[in-house]
């Protein structure tokens, strides 16, 4: 890996002394699953990647109800809490707004943050549809704020290594990309209605929740998506809503499958389902090229499997399992001795690192880190998949 590539995803201010390290104010909107994951990343980043360009200062967290926000502030170490997200946006002590809210709140909150001059991290998918995502993309460009759409699997060292191998031409021309992201958590017909099962709040179902991740990896590792041909299914059409005390219609997909064409001539498949019995967080990708192949499994995320077509001797040719934990591997210089693996939660420390370096040192986020531009393009592809499933026709992915 070249030094230029290394700087593309991590750059440390190693010349600083402790007394000279500035701090940078963080405002977290959302206190549940993603609020916990992102907060852990902010806390962990400076003591792993020491000395950092700036030390995140956890100023304020927002959540509803306010009592839960108060408990989250105490638990995660935020100085203050609120139930009003506008307090986060308007707080002069905060330079970075971290938006970990449900999908329906991504657009409004991120746009207002950009207008206030805040740098923004927004959870994926960037928005419920491409129109919302375009407004978000256009706003961060207009107000010139740093922005990340947190497709955190780009932060996995093995995925960055795969990216570098592909960029260096080690696989040659890419022929195939295939990915599946499978979970099982809503298979029970008695599982209640939640926001992820409502189009007005989520935008889509398994597609936006899981499929968006592997669409991002497709774009990151293979090429831009040109067209899609898709099917979708909703297997349980009604769920009991504990708020309304009645059954309500599920109007998002439980599963999708799509054949995709890429700008570089490759073809691929993308499958996402929350109805895969026995699958907990099964995210697997494979890429086949003229010089070799790569495959990776999130549930074994520190290993990258690589096959070289011209390897000698032929009799022992096969896939190699590379344990991506050496000090020269992406991000790993500051982690543990080789073989001491990191986990899913550590990808958010990498997100925090990249955002702080972008804000303080003006380090480039692209191509290694997904920005709102990537989030917008992802949303265009998701919209095309939905439309193709509705019409039964191939849909082109047209970006503006």
C-alpha cells in the first residue's frame, strides 16, 4: 500500500504534544442503538489513535423521552442532554453533529446542521429516497461543511485492503460482484410494528436497512451501478402496533433480490432479507476478476480471502485467508499486536478519526469514506430497485 493511499483514510498528528492537542465539540442526536455505537466511537478514537488531531468533547446528546436522554448522557459521558434537536444545532460549543436518528429525520436535521455551519455524520441510508438525499447533498456542498454518510463497513481494515488491491490492479478486469446481507429478526409474525416497517419513517425495508450497505460496497469496490432488475417481497403484511393498539399494514419490503450492471462492464447480484432463519448479521461479498478473486464475511471481519489465478505451483493453488491485523494493514498501526482482532464497534472509532482529520487537518474523505454524495447515489440505486420490483422492468440509475 502506498503512502498516498494510507493518507487517504488515516492521517495522524503525531508531531503534537499532549498540551497542544485541541478539542472539538460533538453533539449526538439519537441515544439508542446508533447513538450508543457512535458515542463509543467518539470515546474510543483518541486513546487508540493517539495523539489525535483533536480530542472529541462530548457536549450534548439529544433523545426522546428526555429521561432516556438524561440516562444516555450519564452513561456515555455527555456533559448535557436535551429532547430538542435544535439545541444541538444551535450550540456554539458543537462543531460536529452526529445524526443517529430514524431515517425520517435524516434530511431535516442534517440540512439544518449544514445551514448552521456544522460538520455532519449521518447514519445510513442517507435518506428515505433520492429526492431527500439530493437536497442533503446539495446543502452540504452549498455550506461547505464536511460530511459523512456512515456506511461503516468501509472502515473495516479487510475491506480497505480489498479496495487497495483492486485499485492497484491486482484483480485485473472485474467480471462479477455478488453480495448478500441476511438477518432473521422480524420472522416472528408476533413481532410488533416498529418504525423500520413503515415506509413513511424508513423509506424501505430490508433494502434500506441492509441492502444499502452492500450497494455501497458494490460502488466502493467494483464500479458505479448502471442498471438494476429486481424483485421484492413482503412476507408478513400486517403487524400489531403497540401505540395504536391495532394491526397496521407493513408497506415496506421484507426481502429484495437484484441483478445489477456496472459501468466497468461487470455484472452482479445483491440480496437483502430479514427473513433468513439462522442468519444473525450475514453480510458476505465476493468479487471475481481476470487475475483473481476476493471474498469477505462480516461475521469473520478480520479475514480477507484472496485467490490468485496465476499462482504457482498449480497443485496447491487456492484461496488464502489473510488475517488483516498486521501493523502495516489499514488502520492497524494504532490498534493491537497482530492476531488481536478488532470488532464491528471499532469501525465507528475509524469514522470518528476520519471526520476529525477532515475537519481539523482538511484531510480528504473520498474515496475511502462515504460522503453525502455517496449516500445520494446509493439512494438513487435503492429507488431504482424499488421501481424495478414494482414494474418488472430493468431500471437505469440516473444521477444528477
